[in-house]
C-alpha cells in the first residue's frame, strides 16, 4: 500500500453509516473510493451540494455541477444542491458529522494549522476555518512528515486554522488521538514500529502499553 | 416588467472605483458576459466582493488580468496566482474572510442585520481587528455586514419580471448577493415568460432584481 492509500483506507473506517461528511480537496477526496455506497454516507461539498457523486463519464460533464476544487462531479440519488449560506449553515450548525482535511502542522494541544504559510503561500482559508471550528468531528489526514521534517510538533509555528482540538490524526505511520492530556498514539501503520513513529514526531506522544496495527476494511 | 440590457450597457453603469459583488465559485455560476464587458470597457480600481478570484483569465480572473481590480474581499485566492502576485506586489489589496463568514456578512448586509456572531476564526489571525462578544460565557466573533453598489449575478432562468432560479452548484453566492447590491444585474442562461416559473420555484423574487442581461443573439431571427 502507498502512504496515501494507508491514510485513505484508515480514515474510511472512521466514517459511519448515514452520516454527512466533507472531504477536503486533495488526499481526502480519494477516501470516497473506499466507502461502500450502501452505507448511505452523504458527501458534502461546501460550494453547495449534499450528496456529491464521483466524476462523470468523459464528455458528459455539466459545467454547473462541480466540487469545491472546481472538478466535475455527479449527484447521487437523493442529493440536494444549496446556496452558500445554507451550505455553511450545515457546517456551523452541527449538521456536518465529519470533516476530513489535510494538515501542515498539528500540535500537542491538538491544534491544526493548514491554511497559510506567511510570506510564502497565502491562498486564503476558503471553507477550512468554518469546517475545523464547527464540524462535529475533525479528522486530519496527512503525511507524517514533510521532506523528512515532523509535522506533528510541540506547538504549531504556523497560524492556526481554529482554536479547537481536532478529533483524530491519521498519517501514513500512525493514528494519533489528541486528548486533554496530550497526543495519544492509538495505532501504528503496517510495518511501522513505535520507535520509528516517535522518531518522526517532534511532539511528545503518550504511548499506551499496547499500540495495535491499523486495521483496514476489505 | 424588467428591462433587458446588453452586457455593454451594464458595464457602462458601473463607474471606475465601484464596489461590486460578483457571484460564482471558481467561475462556476459567474456572470461571464458582464465580466467580459467590464474588461472591454477598461474599468479600473474596482472593489470586488466574491468567494474567490476564479482562475487565470477565467471568471473574475479576467478582471484580475485586465488590472481592473484594486481591492478583493474573498475567502480564497489560491486558484489564481495572478491575484497572489498582485497582492505581493502591492497592486491588489486582499481581505481574506472565511467562506461561511463571507456568506453571512453578505446576508447581514442584504437582510438588514447589524452583524452576525460566529465561532469561525476565533483566536486566529483572521480575527485580527474584529470584536469578540461574550454571550452567556461563550465567546463569539462579530462579523459585520457587507453591501455593494452593484451585485452582478448569474442564474439559470429568469422571467420577464425578474424572478430567478438557479441550477446545481452554480447557485453558490448568487442568491445572497441578490439581496445585498444596491443595483442587481442578473445574467440568466434563459429568459422565459411570466408564469413559467411557478411561485414555489422562485429562488430570488424579481423585486430584488433591477436589470436582466438580454439574451445572446439567436440563430433564428
């Protein structure tokens, strides 16, 4: 399994039947392919659809049916399209069960930074601040390190996306749960040793006696 | 009965330096014919309130490339490097607002509200200079109303009295912007006689709309 596939397949296991889920652009988008359509999970895209489906066949795209990254999508049976105020009402109002997004840094308080690198990359927060501040559960899906540098750090050096503790961090090496006491190492990726995870993490990790290997859906 | 004007007539109404709201999400659901006319008219120093600035030379990105915009209030400019370049070079003033907050600020402007309280952005750099209001022990950020001289919107269908409907994800910011512009100009994919849009299906009532953009030239006279 590639690092991306490990992350995507492990996050897929977190998604419960009948929930409303927002998948961020990029790596999180690919999680949908590991979800059984019979589970009744609905995907939201914040540009205004509940019940986003996969990419349409070549030549059958609708220029007025796209996701938040501007890619062509379809609508699943039962889908609804909404305007931007209602779309964010769903996010802020506690109607969105899970948001899955990428991360630049997560720290020991469980804070996430993922929207700006001052002076270098200033794309804007888009919907990320609303999603992280307000979704019921926030899952960060990211590579454990960037060019060998740990992304799970004692304190975020980049500007925060929200002052809220995220629910879970899933990387290509580990599953980490931010708690009131700190970051708890819950699971390790296939063939990843606890020592390897600790070495790739600059934040302090709380390590239970048993750290089982990740389990994936078939 | 509304007046159907040409994109050029719409552009002539908009003076240099005007404050505009422009609908669309990365160009999906943007009023492209009006945008082209603003570029052709050589407008300058516009302030544009929009979700994003489209892509290079697409959607609002056409106005960026034409150097028509001095200030942007948006949630995201990442899909248009030309906006980021203009910001870094100091040619474009960019005010970044979280997307849900942007939508609510426009709604507050259009619905006659003094502001909206949100958790989004609390204790982040996006909250800089904004008031924090405590209600029953909980902190909220005050998002202030936004209004514009012109709201330039896109819709799927309009009837002769300006009732509008939208389609799929081209809806986005268009309906809320229709409430917050002093003058609202709607560019519709189709204009139909009154009665064809049933009252229950009207998303934006015609009382909010000032002008429709006339249809494109037909193949049959």
